[in-house]
C-alpha cells in the first residue's frame, strides 16, 4: 500500500535532504514529501552543499538525490549515503539509469519529471512495514 497524504506513520518529525540542481524540481519533491508527512525537507543545489550540511552533524531520515551518469560525484555521494544507512531515492533524467545504477542496486531510481505516486510508493517501501494493508 502506498502512503496517503498526512499518513501518521510519517508525520512524526521526519526530515529529508533533497539534492537537486533545478530549484523548481526540488520544490516539487519538497511539496510531495511534506504532503506525506515529512516536517522538514531541505533543498540544496548540489553535492558540495549537501556534504557541507552533513559535515555539520545534520542527520536526515531520507535523501532524495539527483543522479547523473556523466557526473561520478553524484553516484559516489549516493553510494556514501547508502553505506551510511541513509534511506535513499535517486532521481534522474538519464534514460540509461532508469533500470538501475551499478553499485546502487537496492536504490530506487525515479525518472524525472517525478510523478507524485512514484515518489510516494518509493517512500512507502522504505518506511511502512511490509505487511501494511
């Protein structure tokens, strides 16, 4: 089952890091996450800004990261988040990445533009118990 807007399972102070080069796309993702209960969704334009935030001891319950196959730093950053056990969703406009990215096999990769339902389903898979009806 997918999340429902205002789902109480997610409304208890969860935070998200959104790494997105296009600010309007970041706002779209932020709006969706907040509608599904995230109380703090921070948008940063790139990996450098995201790393600076994380160096400040800021922790996030979820990261949504724009991944480009021609930018290895985005893939390396996504792998580092995954290795740190941060729940992660990748986004991309690269058609080659829609079926997955080497080394990020367990990470959902959503094509842009991101449909609300696709993002809600990916978040549901991470945060709702598997037996939720």
